[in-house]
C-alpha cells in the first residue's frame, strides 16, 4: 500500500523563504518525491535546485523530459517550461502559458492528480493572484490531500486565500508545521485509487498541457469540456471556451491551450486595452507631426489657406491625443481596483 508519497508544491512571490522553511526540515529518509513550481523570470537561469540542496537533506534538480521519478528527491520546474508528472516519469514541455505563467502550478498539480490520484499531496504557498487554485481542485477531485499555508503568515497571501476560498482544504497551517505533516502523510496509506476516477475535464486539460494532439483533436477536446464564448484569447486572439461553468471559480481556455481564471482574464483584457490605446496615441502623434510638416511646407510656397487647414487639423488631433492619454492615466486607477479585487 502506497502512502501519500507524491508531494507537489506551488509558490510565487516570497516562495524561496517558504520553500526553505519546509524542505530544510524534511528528513533525508522521507518516503516521498517532491515536485516544485515557483514562478521565475523566463529569461534568467534558475539556481533554485542548488539552494534547496544546500539548505536541506534531499537532493534537488531540474529534471529532463522523460526522466524517471525517484523517491527522496526534489524536482524543480525549469524557467519557461511546464513541469508535468506522468506515472513513473516526468514531462518537461514548453506548452502554452496558464494564467500567464510557464511553469504553471495548476498544470503540475493537475498532471500529478491524473497520474497518482489519492497518493498526491498538493501544497499552495505564498504568492500573487490565484495560480494553484484550479490545480488544487484537481488534487481534491482525485482524492488527494490539499494543504495551504496560513495566509496570515504568508508574505503574499493572495494564492493561499484563493485556494481557501474555492477548495475544500484539508489543512491550513503555518510553514513550521507543514514538514511534520508531510512526513506523517507519506507514511499513511492512501485510499483506494478506484474510488476517485479521473474526470473528463482533468484528463482533457492534462493532454492539452502535454501538447500531444493535432489541431482537430485540440478543438474536440476543448469543446468536450467547455462552452464557446464570444470572447477571444488575450494571448493569441483565438476562440475561447468557458471551462466548468458550474464551478464558482470562472475560468477560460482557448483551443491553443492558454488558460485563465476570471481575475487573470480581466487583467489581460485591461492590459490589452491599454496597449491598444498607447498604439492609438503613437499613430495619432505621428499624424500630428506630419500635418505640421505639411503646414510648414505650404507656408514655404505661400499657400496660407492650406497651411492653416493643416495646422487646425493638427491642433484638433492634439486635443484628441490628450483625451486618450487622460483615459489611459485614469485607467490606472481602474486597473488598481481590478488588482485589489483579485487580491481579496
């Protein structure tokens, strides 16, 4: 009988301190494997495995695609690559971002739940926004254990609060108490696998993350688990489906594979709108400059009526540019309100 020996952890801002507190206290003989996603910059190398190896008793590494899973090890997601778990092996793939992240916590948690069911322990730690909530839901649906860092002690409590709001969490603990709980759970027999079948939604989204389907299969897969909307994907402008519309946590996925919870989707729309407005400002300012250039040319040829016409057009457009700039600047207040709503 297996224990809860597949431990998946997700964190973002403030994560290094949290991971150090937990992994530094785990014994070298723990009968489990730990998988970690921390949001990191895509264009910078990660030294997280070395740091975790130095502060604890378990060896940590960035796994390679297809690497076999070994007990008593820590596997850390590479920057800009999803870390996925198959039965007995690891996938490292550069699939579409989920909630603007690659690696994404949700994709790791979901893949582990699909492969190992009741043996999985999902741990959500400090971080911004709500990556990890959907993945923790998948862990619970497949019979696993859900652990969340106490948001009152989390450096950035948003991820923990989101998980507590939308998931029936088994344990909400301060960091100091999580290591002993993980050791105890690893020694407790997991319940029967068959009592928690993998849902169609988890199976489909796991396949999407692995990117092992052709275009037609992708479309059929997303259609099978979602409802097509009139919105477009903020990342690729493709059609987008609402997934699990009976769930309280609204989320979306396009047929390419980009995935968003409602808060992130709204933030992306806001950002795209701002980008479009800045583009409009640039184009209009170029036109203002060109109109004034034409006006000067007409003056050189003593065509004063035409010159005045061009100058008047430039002045009117200047006013429109100022109005759009004010709209963008006032929009920052709206954006802050959206961000604050997502933190609640």
